C-alpha cells in the first residue's frame, strides 16, 4: 500500500503547484504574469506532447495519460481554496470572476499534452488516409488490368502512378533516432520506416494497404475488399478485426 502513496503524492503535487501559483498571482494582482504563466504551461505542455509522442515510445504515450490526474489535482486545489479566496476578496468581484475562470482554465491548460497528442494523431492519420487513397486508386487500376493485386507497391511505378507517396508525420522519428527509448523499442520496422505496404490476410481472404499511425503501436489499414479504413494495434495483429 505504501508503495502507491509516493507516486500518487507526486502526481498530486505536480497538479497542485500550478494551481497555487495561479492563486498567488491572482491574489497579488499580477494579471500580466498570470497570463504569461498560463501561456507558458500551454506551450511547454504542447512541446512535451511532441517529445513524448515521437521520442518516448510506448512509455511516452503512457506518460501523456498522467495529465488527467495532474489536471484533476489542480482542480481539487482550486475548488478547495475557493471559499477562502472569496472570503478575502469580498469587494473585488473582478478577481472573483477571474478565479472562477481559473477553476476551468488551469486544469484545461494542464491537459494540453493529451489534447496535443490527440490533435497530432488525428491530423496525421487523416493526411495518411488521403495519401493512401492515391495508392488505392493505382491498385484498383492495376487489378482491373491484371485481375489481381501486385505483390508489392513498387510494381505500380511508373505505369499506374508516377511515384509512391511517403506517409506524413514520420520525419520526427529521425530527430529522436538516437534516444534510449527509440533504441529499446526499435523492434517494428513498420513503425520506424513509416512506409505504405501491402499485407495479405489469408485467413480472412483480404488484402490490406497498411501504414503506421503516429501512435507507437498502432497502424492504419485499408481493406481493399470492403473499401474501409480502420486502425488497430500491432499488439493485436495486423489482420485482427478487419472490416
């Protein structure tokens, strides 16, 4: 039981400190510094999201989830200190309104890493689906002529497409290529190469066009039989739950 107390306490303190700084700056009427402080939290959170998403591997994405209890800790402190702050600022309605705004704004800012991870993943996956659709059109043109799909995508060049598009959002892996996390989890060439590939699922009787997702252990796949895009974890298997 005691082994869980320290991590919980650390997470609570990490969330409580920004809330206490916000209260102090508002109490001292340092409104300019308060705005700068919130902006700093937002920018540093976004930077942390990019680093952990691209450089932290599986544990990096897991650490992003800690922003939820951190934000919850901040909310608890702000709500707990609300009555005392309001009693000491009875005549200053503007500060009381700012405090109420801070109850919502500060935890939201602390969630920036998780929100940034969601936005990066959503945007990158959408871009790769767009690029993948150009390959799908070339594959269908090939099949119409040869009655089967090619063994590999390079066969499509240059007759059916001038060049194979490269997936978006994978350049940053090169930036962190020497990191310990990257070396430790450099087990999936699919993830690290960031390439479109064809994959056969003999049991399901389908051919998939697959591309890594920006998330560590996920891939996107296009079912050439049904015409559906889906995403699955590499831990489950490339052909799992195809639709």
